[in-house]
C-alpha cells in the first residue's frame, strides 16, 4: 500500500532551496527590482532570484495593477499566463482577504521545479501531496520574505472592457442567446418575489431541492434579501442579464447573472466581471447568479445571491 505524505510548503522550501543558486534569505540589499509583468512574462530570467516588486494583492495572487485583476489568464491553472499576475506563498502574517497595494521582497520559484524536486526526493512507494500555492496552481510564484502595505492608486472597479474579449468575464447576453428568455423569466420571478416579500418563492428559487435546505441558510438568506438595508430593498425596473459566454457540453446547462438597478440609471455602470457582481452596499446595482444544479437527475436552474463584504472600490 502506498504511503501518502502531505508536504507542507514550508517544509518544501528546504528541498527547493538546495537547487537554488543562492538560497540565502532575500532582503532589500540582495533583491533586484522587477515588475510583476516582467517576472510573469519571462520567469526563466528570474527563477531562483531575489526580487523586489510592487502590485495589487488579494489572497494568493499579486496583480501588476487593476487591469491585471480583469485580464483573464489563457491558462486558468497558471495565473501568470496573463502576463499580469503572480502566485504568492509563505505568508508570515494573518491572511488578509482584500485588495491592497503592496511591496514584496521574495524569491521567484516555479511550481514545476517544486514538483520535480519533491518527486526526485520521494522514496519509492510514497506519494507526496503538495500543499500551498502549487497544490492548486502551476507556473511562477513568489516565496515571500517581506511584505508591506504601501500607498498607491485607489483600487477601483472598471466600468468597461476596452474592447478586449479577455477583459472581465461578463457581458450583456445577446438577444439570440439560447437561454436568454429563460433567464429573463427567472429574473422576473426573482424580482416579483422580492417586491411581494414572497419568502417561499425566494427559497424555491435558491434551493430547488427542498431536502438540501437548512434553517440557518434560509434565515441568513432571507435576512440579506429582505432585511433592513438590504441591497435589494429599492430596485427600479432597469435590469440586465449578463453571461460569461462559456459553452457547456450539455446544451441545457448555462450560467447567467441578473443585475437590478438601485439608482436612477445603471447605464455604463453594470459589472463587467463576476467578482464585481458582489452586492457591496455602495454598488449602484444588486445581483444574483443563476446556475445549473443537478436535482433528481436533471438540470435545474437555481439562484445564488452573493453576500460579499470586500471587493474593488466603487468609482467615485
């Protein structure tokens, strides 16, 4: 029977550093300035080097700038394939899930080299499971030695895609989209249930499988949709159906986002990316996502309403 070893990234560094030309701690004195784009585009030129770089950070990703947040990587498993992102590992502080301007001193590493180093050192009959950044992604990343917040431009959401197909992941559903009529009908049911405070319909639209409802889920969702200061409290008749343009194997499967305007007009202000359809209090719109669920052996559409607490700032 194979023995499975979960290799923590912190321990992994000991193996990787042996293969580095200079395994010393990275400091401001031995680090070369490099932009996120330079490293992401030419990782082979910086591999194993200490660098100092700046960008916009959230979670385990460092973006070159706000545009880097919106440009979609052609290889979703390798964030750096967009040329505007790098992975991050070795957090020495509490994880902060918000967008922030940062300066990082770190060593450029590559998930492929990390995996090769582990596999080469793994005794026969044992399987190594890599954790950390390389557990979920591939490509270059920074092993952090020093991270600090810095002053920088206000990190605001974008309002247009500048004519790029890879900029953002949402666009208005065209009239000829096969699922537009169904999505519009579902959005109408959702809006009517909100206005009439029809709790049962709201629950059915979110939880089509009654057996999967939990009292806590129901209570929290209804509080968010119908409670005081809900983003859905005041909506006008203006709305939009957005979709991601992805083609699924099953023609009955699709995803869409229904957004409703909370102000006089939302023209030119609708979200262009799914992470901006987040229902933060200062958004001029409120959104819910329509997704395909498998219920009793068949695809059924269900709403999933975001309740985010952090995101890109609303443009002033």
